[in-house]
C-alpha cells in the first residue's frame, strides 16, 4: 500500500510516499527504510520501483522530495544544498520513527547516487540508522571528480566562472541557473546524451514536475561537499554498497577507495552495468533491490 504524506523539515513541508507492507499496524510493527533520492531527482523518478519491492518484502519505506524539488516547499526552485538535504533525511527518519506501524529501533537507509552519498555521510552522526544500502553512490570528493573530468586548469576556470557569476548576480538579485542535462550542444551540469536521455525520458513518462535546471549556487555547494571524510566512522552500522562496474558518472576507483576506508561490517556488490541501469532496467533493478532487501532482513 502506498500513501501520500507530508512531513515538516525545518519549518517547510516535504512531500512523500509512504509504502506499508500488508498487515503492518501498531500491534505488528515492521522495520522501515528512508529512501534518499538522487541529484536533482523527484520521487516519481522510479523510487516506487524500490518502495514497492521493500513493502512486498515486509519493510516499510518513505520516499520523498527534498526541499526545492517536486511536491515539496522551498525557494528558489531547483536548488541543491547538501546540508538542507541532510536535514530533510533526518526529519524523514523522525517522521518514520513516529508512525504507529513502524518499529523505531529498526530503521535503515536506502540511497541512490547522491542520496547514497548523503546516507554514508549522515550515518556516523545519526545512529537511528541501523543499516545502510547505498546504490551507485556518489560517495566521492566532488572536487576530485571535477578535476578528473576537466583537468586542474579546466576546474579552476569553471570555479572562476561560478564566482564571477555570483559577483554579477549579487548586484541584480538574479538567480543564476544552468541546465541539468543536454545532448552536448550547450552547457549543463551533466552534459552528454546518456544523462539527457535518462532525465528527459523520465520527465516525459513518469515525472512531469522535474525541471531541467539547477541553480549555479547548487553547483558551488556540491563542489565543496565531500561526503567521504566520515566514512571510517560508519561502524558499527552495517554498510552495503551496490556499485556499477561501468558507471559513467562516478569513477569506480574513487568509490572503491571510499568503501575501503569504511570499517566492518560492510559489503560491496559490483553489478556489470551502467549508472542509470539500476533505476528501471532489469535484471539490474531487481538485483539491486534484492541486494538491499537481503541486507535489511539480515540487519534490521
């Protein structure tokens, strides 16, 4: 069963979907998982694929839109602030813990891409999370990814562009924006046909609220965000990472370095697929989902 809900996050409302197993109730409390979404994504971008599978396996799940996105409050729209999104996840956990059908001592975290990185960052500081599954997580230092993609000189030039734009916009109050994805013909946060096809297909089929834009301030905040430094402190929270061997966006060697710094208990599963394949393409969707369900059954 899926229920539309809202919860309060720092005075604003976040829109979510609450997935409940059959038979769950105050006299039969079940484990629950907070689902942390990918970069710029809204919950309609295939999170029901995972929420429904978790509920069918006896695990409640909460998928929601971060502030500034989808059905949630927040201005300016299409803004990513990692600190705000971490607060949204914390508040989602609090909402879950207060539901009569949920066992508050058996709450886990399931995150995809940027959401997986968020959970790996948050877990050492929020021990309400009793188990983690991070699927194709961007658990890498973002500045390192930028420098690898653009080179040190190119990265420095891009940072200079951001700061110059900030100076210009300060005088006018304008909110600078850039496309999330393009087919390569104009600047974008994630240029290239793969991301463009993934996002535009989702927008045209299941997620009409998604906007192909992100604020330039978001780019600044993301580049400065390093979700990797607390990873060695995740223990004793069990961590399972499901990685894509042919990930086009997250350098596998950098992700593996982050994983290796985490202490036990931990587990790494590498699927022979690309980054977006796990969202809605079988067998990778089913394999990633089954890996998460198995981990939660073992540790929640």
